[in-house]
C-alpha cells in the first residue's frame, strides 16, 4: 500500500475530488455571494507593497472581463462577476510549546487573523503583460482541530492559482502541512499546495512564504505569472553569504569543517580545518558564527548548530534522537559507571564477564539487548567482509608481490611480509598464487598505506596502539572466503627500524593465540575505517553538498527537486548533531575509537585518495574493486557469486534506476530539454565547484546534459542516501554490539613486536588475559555499545523506499503509476531476500549459526531491527 506523505484529497467515503492541478480555478463555478466580494478596510491598508509582497496590494474591482468559452469559440464579455474561493489550511502544532506571547496569539486566533493568505495567478495580465493583482484574505481558526479557513472573492478572469503567499501573524512559527483551494462548493476544482514547512512569524521576518502547487514545471515551462516568484524563492534560499544564521532561517550556504574543536575552551581541542588544499573535504552548511580568539580560522562552538528550518527534525523524530540523546543516555548509566570513572582503563576479567552484559539473568546494573553476532571464528571473520556491516572494502588482489606505495625513505622498505611461499602454504587447494590470481580467487582487505602514516601519532595516545594491516583471503569452491594470512606493520622512526610480521592460523597454541590477536587488530582497523569512511564520509558528509546545492538552485516546483526531496530528509540535522556530539573534539568517536584526535583528519585523507562520485554508483564500485566484471552486453558478473551485499544491493540499485528513468523520461521529452535546463545545470555545477570544491577539476565528474546522464547521477545519489547508508548503518549494533567482534580500539601492541621478556611470559601463561588487556576497557566498551544501540535504531516516523509517495508524484497519473511499480518491486525484493536467506546453497547468509543478511531488506518496524532501507540518511 502506498502512503502519501499527506492526505491527497477527501476520503472516498465522502466522494473525494481528484487534485486539479493548474486548471482554470474559476471555470464553471457559481458566482460568489456579495458578502465575499471584499475584505476589511484594515486588510486593504495592509496590502501596501513591501518585502515579499506583490503588486500594489489592492483588491480587484468587482467589474471584470471574463473569457466565456462555448463550442471552442472564445469571446470577451464584460460582466459583474466574482467567485468565492475557500482556502483550507491544515497545520501541525508544536508539541508542548509554551511562550510569552501565547495569549496574544490566542487573541489573534479569536478575531480571525491568524494567517494572511495571498493568491497569485499563473497568468499575466493580457492588458499590461505584467503579473495580475493578487487577492488576499485572513484565515481564521475553525472548529476542526488544527484547521484554518479563508474565503476569497476572486475575479473570474484570475486564471489558475500558481502560488500562495503566507504571512504568519503569530509571534511563533507555525508548521503548515497543506493548503487546499476549492471554488464555490465544487470539490472537483480542488487545487492542493503541499507545504510541509515551517512558516516563520512576521515579527521574525516580514517576508511572506511562497508555496507552489503540486504541479511540477521545468524552468522553461514555468507559467509566466509565477516566473518571478520562482526566482525570488531561490534567491531567498541562497541568502547573501553574510551574517549569523537564526533558528528560523531557511538559508543554504557552504562552509568548511572548522567547528569541530573549541580552542578557546581548551587548547587541546584545536583541530585542523577540513576543506581546502591542506585537508580536502566536502563542504557543510554555513552557520555564520564568529571565530575563536585562539585560532581565527576556527568557528566558535556556542549554542545549537544552525540547520535550515525545514531540515530540522520533526517533533516525533526529535523525541527519538537529539543532540542530548547520547549524552542523556550515558548520563543515565553514570551510577553503574562510577567504579569505572575512577579507573577508566579497567578491563573485563574474562569473556564470561562480557557475555554477562547481555544476559537476561544477570544482576549487572547495565543490561544490553543481545546482539545477533557472538561468533569469533575464522569463518565468521571472513563472512563479514561480504555480509557484515562493512562489506564495501574487500578488493580483488591484482598485483603480486604486494608492495607499499608509500615513501620508503619515510616509512621503511615497501615489500610485504605476505610472501608467495607463505600464502601457498595456507591455500587448501593445490594452486599457486599466480594460478589463484588468474582464477580471481585471491582477495585483500588493505589498511596498510592508509593507516601506516598515523601509527606513531596514534601510539602517543595513552593505552592505544595501531598498525598498518593487510589480510589476504582465498575464495573456496563454495563461494566463501577463507583467511590465509594477516600482516601487521609499524613504520620506521628516528629511533627504531620498521617492524612487520605475517601471522597465520598455525598448528600450535602459540600461533593460534597470536592469530587471534592479529585478527582482533584487523577487526579494529576495519571498524575504524567503517565508521569514519564507509559510513560518515561516503554517506553523511558527501551527501550534504547535494542537499545544499539542490535547495539553492532547484526550485521547489522542479521535478528533480521533488524526486530528491525525500532522500534528503533530516540529513543536515543529523550531520549537525554529529558535529556537536559525535565527531567533535573529545566527542564519542575520539574517545572510543582508536584514531582519537586524528579521526576526522584521517577521513580527509581517505576523501582525497579514494572518493570519486562516479564510483559511488554500486555497479561501478563493484567493478573498481574487482568484485564484478562488466560483460559485453553491459550486465555485471559477480566475481564472488554469493556476495550478499552485492546480490541484494543490485536488486535495489536496479529498482531505483528504473524509477528514476520512468520519472525523468516523463518530464524530459528529449536530451535537449535536459541540456537546456538552467536549474539542473546550475545545481550540478555548484555540487562540483562549491560542495566538492577540492575535487572540482577531476575528470571523472559525469555530465548531466542528457537524460541518461541525469538518470545516472540521480540514481547514484538516491542509492547512497538509501541502500548504501542502510547497509553500513543499521547493522552496527547487530555486529558491533558484542564488542569483541568489532573492537573500536586496541590498547596493547602484539607481544612479539618487542619480544620483551615480561610481556612474552604473560602471553605464554595467560594469553586470554593478554587479549582482554588489548581490547577496549569497560568504559570504552559500554560507551560504544550504548552509542551503537542508538545509531542502529529506526525512528517511528521513518519513511522507507517505495512506501511513501510525494503528492506531486500522485498528481501526475503516469508518475503515480511509475511509483506504484517501484513500490511493487521493493516488496518483491523483500520476498527475494527472505528466499535467499533460506537457501542452503548460499553459505554466506544461510547455515548453522549464520546471521541472515537483512540489511538491504526494504522495510522495518521502529527500533533496532537490522533491516529496512529508509529514503534518507536520518540517523
């Protein structure tokens, strides 16, 4: 069942009308009553032209010229005729809001002057060639809850209403859901304005809000009467780039990431500015806050982070997650954490103590839900690179011997410890390395060159260590991966030579425990890279420029804006909250993940080295990593047949692409229409040159001058905000809630790195204690478990792919039909995923103790479920 985001019309039981978009509002409507022919004298006095107001503000005279049509012949006749148009405004009151001027606003409601509405014709005045005079009326509160009504006396020659201007007479903002216009008593004349927006108080900003009908127009097709309003609205949203933004503002602009630390509060909180030649990075939304005294490049961290008003959470979402959610959640645990606060390095004494955190029978004050994943086997270690929470980093091994690309003068010899002889000794079949590579059966998880430059800096943190790592896997005949060897490396320094060593799952206890330790280090590397790059950078961070540019350059009535709008819901707000509490100096990420203060800097390094828009498309990403080959017919052949992320992801990708194709082909009849679309051209140019300015000159940026080019760009954006984000986010607690499965920090070096007698003696006598000493402390573990539980949760007002339709889509029969097909495909994918998870031939998702892969199952209930693909990045 498709759910429109807001009611489209009256219910069928009440003989609902269909939406009439852009039709002559007044055609075949009865004349209005004399009482509706004019507004109050006070209203006429308020109609003087000013900011956000159109024309001279005078009501039209009752005598007018109308075009009567009969048998296809038009004749102009002068008649005394006006029509009564009723506007019904549906609002959503804020929950539990009390403010000083509430009594005055209640009085305003009582006298019927809550909202001033102004109707704008789509047509120009044929006599002057200019916009027609607008018609105004006050809306008053009705007996029906959250509903206001206004009655207009409209000249019969007014033509279709293309826009409504709204002025909020209250002292506080008001959320307007929709405005419906009906001529006379004829419901078939209904014109709907899908607002879903906060209307600021006129005391905060005198400019009136502009709302367009649900009819979508390309720029060249815009009705002449509202062309100027279309441009004016975009100018308002762009702002002038000056001043500090206010809570009620709707201005979208760009800035660098210079607000992660507060050196005025503590000099240790100074962080590098991300964005620019030194640290390339996507741009965020500008707030205009003043800069710190210590560092003139750094923005002050004072008060809530500005987010354009319509990007902020709904009341329901706000109650589920806010800037204080993490802090308050951790604060509630403080009584239980008191023993840990005195000794934050306290470790778990044994693995049963960790298991006890999840037991229903434990008497521990803290009790977490049992996560899906408790296994620590080699098979599960390998399976999760294909079907875990970070399945997008495994690559085909294409070069051997493996050699570092870093400067050997700085980091030491580039040769890897993973030799031909070592790998062949671990391959269970009689094949050489060369043969295995030719058969596309060797794969690598490579965190060597990206992490090695940070090893010495990270080790300066207390109780924290880091290596560069490589892990090589062999593809078995069952389409599963088997880990062959792990390499850990420490670069040279002025006082010590380079250290590197390969580890395998050997035949004796010592080798087996060293293998477990090495595997824990790799899991920690994968966890850090996942959180900072696969998740934060590639979804949250890189998407924000698309949102800013879309709001600055694409009109609300542009079909591309209306296609993308559901995919941008809440993303800017969640990103702002992340800057406030998660990725900031001494925030949860710095405190609980191994990169510490270098976390965001490291994500900048990854952005500079690896991010490119064209490779964010799922098929291109698979091909680039060697996990798929494109056939002559353009179809993909997966290198690993049972690759749950790719198998399910391609179903979702293809469904999105078909929906985008149907949609774009309806609005653009030729490639020329795309090439001539000035708003799309400006949007994409700004994404490249401002939003991702540090990569503006790269040759891989796709063009949007054809339908196929535009469809490809839109499909990629829609995929990243939905399928990609779902795959790397909503399994975080399932796979990382049991922290030994994905430790966020490693606190001790490998005992064989220095071969110190005392460390080796402890390792030989109590290897399990050494492993527990190496893993996160109790404080770190509990903090990250609570955080992952919150970040993995679906809000009650989540909107899933194929479930909610925009009113503008439902207003066009062909677009509505295309969306219904898209919704049907998403339901089919739900069933296909279930079938695959029950297929014993697919051993990476079905088998004894195997967690079914459901991260790309489209729908979910609220809470932590490990499934569901929301439209947008909202958590």
